[in-house]
């Protein structure tokens, strides 16, 4: 099978589903905290719901955001940042890990080499896993605020908002200064 014939997907494991159902029965949300990544020992494979672990986990990353997909509200998008100092391997597989250590969901990913500087290049990578869900209310993400990074889109939008506020404030200052000049001119002409 060629790379173009592959199917890439994320699915909830049997244990993950059981943990989510138990949390719901107890009136709680199921907390997903990490994304694990691995190289699957260099072999692409089709994950199964019965898996308890990745074939070859190499690193765990704190999840940095959980949002509904912009084009499909039943898809959840989990994001984590793989920094420049993690790598030297091909990412083939990933998993969502619950706060209890359960492999909640497993993903088959297209191979992506994650180099280290000693490999001749380094890059940070945003990893996004998309999971089909019927309800978002039973899944939450616990985020460690000491490791959260802002996405480029978030920073760009914040800068645009700040710029708009600065322009509005500058326009208000110009209006006030203009009124003050008009007042001073009338005062000097004795028009008050």
C-alpha cells in the first residue's frame, strides 16, 4: 500500500471509553492531560481499540488546547507543541492520555520526521489530533499554565485587537487636542 492509500485517524480505545463512561456515571468529566508520541518501531500499523499503549512511545507532551473543529462541531481538536529539543525520530503514532494514565485514544499519523539540531536542522511542531465525538461535555483538558504556548493565530488576533485599540485611543487624543486648540483660539479672540 502506498502512502497515498493510507488512512489517518484517531479513535477512542475500549479502556478510554470505559473510563469516560465511568466518569460520566459518577457525574464527572473525563480529564485528558497529555499526548504521547511514538515512532511505532518504524512500521506503520492500524491501531485497534484494544491497545493499551503505543507500539513505541518516545515522549509525552501536555495538551495545550482542546477546541471544536471550525468546520465540524462534532470533531474535537487536541493540540500539543513538540519543542525543538525533542526528536531525532519519525512520529508515526500518537495517543491521548487521561489523567489516570489510561490510553484514551490512539492515532495513526502520516510519518513525520522530527529532527534535532545535531541532525542538521531543528523544528518545533504543533501536533493536532482530531477525534470524532457526539458530546464535548464529558471530556475536559487539564492544562498546566506554565507550559501553555500561544498559537500564531491567537497572537496575530491579539495584536490586531491591540492595534485597533491603540488607533482608537490615538484618534480620541487627536479629537481632544483639536477641541483644546479650538477652545484656545476662541479664548484668544475673546469669543468666549
